[in-house]
């Protein structure tokens, strides 16, 4: 590492962000009106939103997660001062966007093993130093531990989302975490004592399933209600008014917005549209085309809604490699040039890459230290820094960022059903209906069911702020059928209504060892609620194989793989293989069946040659760990593994140079044999 003296000398050469000087130009004196998630946002927060909107298309703000908290070029345990940064050491400038994290428990994520309060105070100090001494814009993520099991955010057990929503048995634990987020928001101040604005980005990458809030672990409607609850609690209960809110699923949509918008919480809750995407292809044309298409898609959505778009998280998949092991030494500029060249993708207000945790895992290159040579991608990062379209801290006029005169538009009344969420399957004779009505008072609220015009009143619980009532369904109606729950609110400002589709009764149980026979799904909506998408594809029910089968449509226009998955459980230790009915499409692409057993992802590869349907049986002895899991390459499925099942996935991988870009396969009767 370099010495503290050397770092101090280097930092002394950095041009700090403008905090004073010439009077702001005329636009600072003409109040504009913006529509943001918090009409009571602080003046500085409203100004930040206005600035980000105006910045789009003029240059992309460069961001780095926890850039002054972790690094390679200083000792993070003894030399952290809130100024040192691998970015500053490498290019002579700090990032324009500083990323922070509330951490596992809501106190921050500082190095070492500090007490919760020490961790919290260190996080406050780092944010204030970055804001007041360097100057920049701040994003805030939350890698929340599992509130049910106590495990990490990667622990997907426990049906966490259901159990932390209102009415859940771990709701209070979730509120306690949000209380700590609110405390952080209230305690970080600028030099004038104003709360520092931050872009809060909870529940990111929900389109994947590696976090407990991911697609395999929460239906789209439950995710939406989780996000809405978080905003409402922080904004309306805890009086946090220095947050903008970002929605940032993973990438891989090929510019198709319907899957991206499936879990969108709504205009009253979101200010920034983002995507997270990591590249495992060394900057291949296909990955570049994909992110450009996705960034262009969210830019168009943001423009239509008067919001902001951003590349909320990106990097080389798994982190950069040591010298001599990186496949593309121009990765940063290759990626940036592709974004810059597209008239919609280049409207991304900012782009943020991940943390340099040390030489074991780092996402940005660094200069030479006493123990490490200069990283081979540093010249490329310096070329990015020199690009006029890339904006770093020294180029920010902070009065323009935080000193604009901006008004926030009042929100229209909004009604949503918290429980039961849309698509929910209800298996009990009674359930509680909870409804949130915002920006309207003195309302009369009721619900109706199906075609029955009978109105059932909902009463305002002033302790929770919900209109609530008991829905007496009756055991005789729990027959695996779909009905509609319609809620209507009559207010002084007009009548609002919303309808949730719910399923009454349990799905017919599957026989032991069966992944799915597709007969118990009442419709395509129910099917999609049970299966999580990976990338962009469409699944539906099709009349095949003497009943219902799974139809999977795929498109490799902007992706190299796609698929779906579902959670499974049970003991398969008495079985020796897996069988399924398959109608291939003759594409000769690679079909991947993936079984997560014993914590290892095992795979098998039935052929997609030909178009004749039939039963395929694959002995467990022929399954192998996924190629990317090199640590378990020697493993084979054991009976003990088969006692611990968690996930079954179906992927289609594009075969290189295969000209077939689209196709459809059908699958049925997936079961252990």
C-alpha cells in the first residue's frame, strides 16, 4: 500500500468540487415544478432531482460504491479519513457519485468488526466528509440480513417478504431496520445543517433470485407492496424527506419493457429508473447491445414519466482479475463508448460500479502501491476520466446540484390493496383486507367480491393508517378458483377503485418427487406467479401431452441465455434420476436443467435437436455441477444432497454461431424417478 504521506500529497493535487464562486445563472431563480415521490422533500432534494433530469444527455456522472470506505491504495483499518479513494489515487479526481450501504443490520458496513453504534457513526462521518469536503451526489443501498432466519441477504429461506409485510410475524423486525435507515437519513447533514439528499435504492436486482427479495422468493405484487411500504414508512411515518427512490432490477431485458415493469412500484414511489448489469463476456457486442437497449428503454420510460434514468450498478462479473488475466484491457471505454453513442442510453444520469474490497475483489483498477503493481486496466480508466462526457467530482457545480429553486407537485389521491396482494392464493376461510389511501381524507371505503354487488365496509385503523376489514370467504369457496377483490374509496376529491385478482383455495398437491405437472395452475397469471424469469422470455400454459404443459418462448436478440425457475423442497434421496416430457424446437441450442441440491447447482443437458416430443430420463449419476462453480467441480449428486432441495431451473443457452435467434419449447411432467 502507499503511505499516508504519499496519499496526502496526491489528494492535494485534486481539484475539489465547486462550492463557491460566480453567482448561479438565471435558471436558479426560476422555480420549476417536478413530480417526485415525496412532495414534502427538502429544497436540496428537489434541486438534486431537477439537476439529474437536466443532466441527462449532457454527460454521465461517474460513481463508485463506498469509494472512501474500502480500497487497495490505503490501509482501510488505520488510514481511512473519508478522503482517500482508489479512484482519486488512480485518476486524480473523486467520483461524482458516492455509493453507500446501510449494511446487514442497518448500521452501515464499515471495515473490521466495530460495534453497531461505532459502525453507524463511521458511516455518518464518511457521508458527511464526502459531501462537505469533496462534493458529490449520494446513493444508498441496503443489503438487509434475512429477518426470519438471521442469515445474510443471500439466505433465501423463510418466505421473508410475506412475513415482514403488514400482518406478518416478522414485521416489527423489518420496521426496526427501517428505523435505523431513517436515523441515518436524519443524522447526515451538510455544512448548513440541512439533511444530505440521497438516492435510496433498496431491494435491488430483484429480477434475479440470489437475494431473499428476489423473483423466486416474492411474487411481483408482493415485491411492489414491499417497496411501497418501505417508501410510505420512511416518508410518511419517519418523516424522511431527503430521499429520492430508485428502482433497479437486474438487466437482460433486450429493451422489452413489460418484464422490467412487472415489479414497478408506481410513479408515486419512484424517482429513478435503473438497471444493474455485470458483464461476463469481456465486453462482447451482444452484452453491449443488451445494456444499450435496456438503458435506452428505461430512459424512454423515465422521459415519459418525468423521472430520471441511470445505470445504477455495473461492472465486470465477479470483479476484475489480476494482471494478465483480464480479457479486455479497454473494457471501461468500450462500454462507455457504446452507451455514449446511443441517443437514449446516453441519457443515463449516472453510472455506479461496485466496491474495491481489496486485492481479492475489486471492480476498479488502481495505481501501484508499495506491494502491488499498477493494475493493467488503469490506463483505460484514465481514458474514461479524460472523456468530456464522463463527469467526475471536480466538474460538479454543487450550487447547481443542490441550490436550484424547485417546487414539488402535489400527488393525486392513490389507493392500493396491501393485503391480499394481487395474484395471492388464499387458503384460509377468512383473511384480513388492508388498504392504503394516500392524499385523501374523510373517505368511505368498501370492497366487493367477484360479481356480487354486496358492499363490505373497511374501517380506518388510525394506529396503522390502513383501512381494514375481515373477508369471510367460507371454506366451501376454497376450490382453486380465481375471483376479483375490488376496493372502492369515495372521497371529497372523487371516487377511486382498484381490483386485485386472487385465487381461493390451495393448488392441488403434487405427488412426491414431482417438480410440476402443470395441471394445477388455473391460468397463465398463476403460472407466472410461481415461476421466476431469468432474462427475457415468455411462459404460458399450452394444450399438450394430453393436458396442460409449459410453453417457453425465447429470443436471443440481446441475451445469451434465458430461463425460468421455481422453488422446490422434499426428500428425493430414494430416487435415481429425473424425467420430463419434452417437445424440442430443433434449434440445437443448449437446454439446461438445473437442480439446486445440497447447496450445489447440478446440471443436465437434454438435446433440442429435432421436433419430436417424448419422455427424456436423466440418471442423477449423469448430472454435474454448473461449469461456473469451479469450487465444486468434483462433486456428484449424493442421497444427502437430494434431501436438501431448494430450486429447479430451466435455461436455454445460445450456442455460439447458431443463427437461430427465437424459438419455443414445451415441457411437462417434470419428476424424479
